C-alpha cells in the first residue's frame, strides 16, 4: 500500500515539474514575441 502511495506522489511530482517547465517556456516565448514585434502605432 505504501509503495502505491509513493508511486502516485512521485508521478504527481514529475507531472508538476513538467507542467512548470512547459509554462515557463510558453511565458518566455510570449515575452520574446512581444519584445521583438514592431509596435502597432495606429
């Protein structure tokens, strides 16, 4: 029983790390897009 709980906790922890990395990557990409796109001065 304890092994199953530890396995679930481990999987949830890895999923959280992957989610954090993907979110940081998307945020970085959006920031670079905003910084390198010409402003719309209309």
